[in-house]
C-alpha cells in the first residue's frame, strides 16, 4: 500500500512554472525595457487609466442614453393587508388611523387594501381603495367601504 505523508506532497511536474523575472539583464530576454516596449503610457510605472477610458474618445457608458427614472410618487402609495386591519383596535379606519398605528409611513397619501390574511371583525373603511377580493371579505363580515 502506498503511504502518503503531507511533508512529501509536491505539485505535478510542470504545473507550477517559475515566475517570469523581468529586468534581470540582456541575456534573460526581458532586460532593459522589461517586456514593456519603448515609450508610451503602458511603459511607465503607474501608467494606467481608469476603467472605461477610451483614449479621450467619449466612453461607451457616456455615449449610451440614460434609461429609467426614479418616481417622485413612490412614497405616496402604500398597500395594506386584511390582517393589518385585523390588528388595529379601531372600527372606523382611514389613512390617518393607519399612520397612527404604524402600519404605513407618514408620507403616504393613498392606500389600497388587498386580500391577504384574514379579517374576522366588522370594520368601516373611509378614503381607502379596496381590491375586489378584499371587498368581498370586508362585506361578508359586516363591514362597509365608503
């Protein structure tokens, strides 16, 4: 049986070539300019440019048009579940009640109620929009939507 010990393990022959040592004299083949050629930005130390630089030409990321936008109304709308309404102890619910209960943010102006979770008590909604499924559940437990 072949016995292997950690202190005798070596990489396979040729799998770990020696590092190229540049600037070590004319006989090495990489003396003098050390494989960098003559003159120019790439021959100098520290001579590189930022990502996307195209030699002064307008870069691709600036030639292409911008896409999309950030909606200015994104914080004005909120969605509320039926289970959120269940947890509020008030029977008459409007946007202000939802804000005070911490269900929606303070900047929200428009709220829509969706059928998610369950509602087992009577609630009266004022100034809220309601999905068709949520409307059925609210009306089936005796609530109303104004």
